[in-house]
C-alpha cells in the first residue's frame, strides 16, 4: 500500500481499519478482497456519486474477482426513508445476495446510513464496507457503525448499529466537492475539534482543513475510533459526539431537510456554545471563537427558527429518555460534558443561544 495511505484501527467487535489517502477507490478491489474475500458486492450509491465513481469502483471490484451489482437512488436527505430502504432490500433479494456477501456504501452520509441500515437488516445482517466520498462521511458518519433512516417525526429515528468490515476513504474525492458540501463536512470536523483538543480546533481557525484534509480526517477518525471503542452502543461517552446535534437536528427538521446536516450542526454548535456561555456553564468564553471558526469555514452561526419551534422539533429527538433529554455542553475547547435536563427546560436553554 502507498506510503501516503494512513490506516486507523477501530478496535470494536469485530475490529476493522479505516484507510485514508488518494487513489483508494480505483484500487478498492484487491484491498477489499483481502478483507472480505471473494463474494458478491452490491454497491449502493446515489445519483450524484454514481456518474463520478461507480464505474471506477465496479471495475476495480470485478478485476479483483468480485461479482458486482449496483443500486442507485436519488441523491438527498429526502431519500433517507422507508421507501428507499425497502427498494434497496428488494434489490439485494433480487440479486440473491447471501450471508457471505457484502454491501458497499459508496457516497456521503445519506448513502452510508441507508446502505448500512439495509446491510444490518437484510437476512438479519450481512457485511458492509463504507467508501465515503464526502468530507462529512469521511470525518464522521462512515466510522462507528451507526446506520439510520429518518421518520416523519424526526431525523435518524430508525436504525441499527453495524460496524463496517472496512472503511476506504479516498481523499481524491474531496477535490470534486462543491464548496457547500465541503463546508458540511467541516462542521463535523470542527465539532470534533471542540470535543477533542485545542490543537485540532486551531487547525480549523487557520484554514489547514483545505490545505491538508487527509491529516485532519485522520485526526478526527482517530479521536472517534477511541470513543467508539470505549462506548460502541452510545451508552455514555459516545453521546458527546452529538455536540450541536440536538439543535442541529431540530433545524434540519424545521427546514423540511432543505438545510443540509453539516450546516444545521454548525448552527446548532454555535447556538449551544452561546447558550452554555450565557447560562454560566462554560469554563472560559468560547462562543465567539466557535462562531468565528464556523464562519471562516463557510458555515452558518445561527438560525432563523425561533426557540419554541426548535424546542418542539427537538422534543422528538432520540437523545430524549422519558421526560429528560441529554445535551452536550461545551465547557472549553477540548472539554465537553453531558447535561441531562427535563425536556421542558430546553426552550429557555435554546432561547439563550439565539442571536439578537
Ligand atoms: N455521529 C455521531 C456518532 O457516530 O456517534
């Protein structure tokens, strides 16, 4: 394997590796054959990614001896539903995939979630490999085994945990991303910086993300791998990765999913940082610094939705347990904490973080 490829182990059960570097899609066949063995590989992708990379991936897989079939669904969060899931499952059955076969999720966060969920439930679970093509899926969603679809009541409300057999993150894909899609991934990377440490966060303040995305992806993945290894099923520490997501998911839902996930998370992160500071929960001022960093990376720092509609939308969030919800509170860069509170108290907390 090339020297420019970094490999991050994820020691879950079973363990797997995340490979990060250029050229991984065109060379995916031999690498995946070593990991999953010869089998039928069903490549699931969307209408944006298919014209860019499907032929490359399918050719490499076929050349390595895989039987290959592919399913393409319309791109966008609007496809992340039961209809698409059902269509993918019917496709896997028509293609007669068996328990020794494998699904490859080729694309961004929606594709990873959809294809991963289909693999998790088809024949009660077959293997899946993640081939992320966006920054968002590279730094966050392709790693850790969360899969889901949205329900009318809210985001990611039905899903399963299925750790992938491998993640191949081809950094060459990042150069074709439109600026807004790149920024979407920057939001999850900045979130990781706020959670993780000052040195990672400061990379986003000085623009290193665009200059050296592979380095940044590797650092984000290494941090996430550690969290997932300690708390695979999100019973405790992994909840920290939801920083910015309670308000972020509410913004997505209020917009009818017109606002993309990363942009909504950015706004949610800015809101919770301002709330935490205004309510005296931070150890040092961070709200202005977080907002400046988000803005520098082309991301929003607020939302037009009001506290009441956001609190109502957030009340269906899956981070709710009975009458309580657990928020992730940034205390300073590199230190965040979980705070459980009655759902009824969410409204004043959100209100404290809205601008103006
Ligand atoms: N995206 C948050 C997690 O994987 O837990």
